[in-house]
């Protein structure tokens, strides 16, 4: 069977031709660029069940803004206080979890990550 034809590297602006998605120069950077996909495996059935039980026990958001409110917003997200970054023990540590409203969680995450979409 003949080899696949070479095509341009998928890195924008790179003129190199390769049989893979990225040329050798950009292959390593591309494999490190998307770590969140590996985290997706952690958020499976076990996490969904844990999340449901956790939110049943902790129904209100605990963010600073909601603490000042007369009636806090309902919690619908279990937040990792310290980002786990793939650390299995930190991911499952109950002391690292807090109930948050999705809006409050999105603000916190955007602040920590340096903006939305990063």
C-alpha cells in the first residue's frame, strides 16, 4: 500500500509538509495544548452520582457574592476549590469541593484561567 501523501502542517502559518497532522516541530506543542480532554474521563458516571449527592447535601452557593445575599443562589455545580489539573486524589478530595451556582462558578473559573475561552 502506498504511503499517505504529505499535506501542510495543521499549525496555522506553518509551510512544512507532513504525513501526520502536525510537522515534527509542532507535534510536541500540539499534544500539550489540549490537556482538558484527558480530564473528561474523570467526569463520568461516578462523578455525576457524587455531584448529585453532594448538591443534595449542599443546596446553596457558597461564593462570596452569594454569602452577602439575603437568599443565596441555588447551587448546581460542584467546584474544585483548588484546580485538580488531572490529579486524581485532588479531584476526589471532599475538602476540595464546594457548591456553587453555575454563574458564580463561571466567573471564578474565568478569573483563575485568565478569561473566558482559555
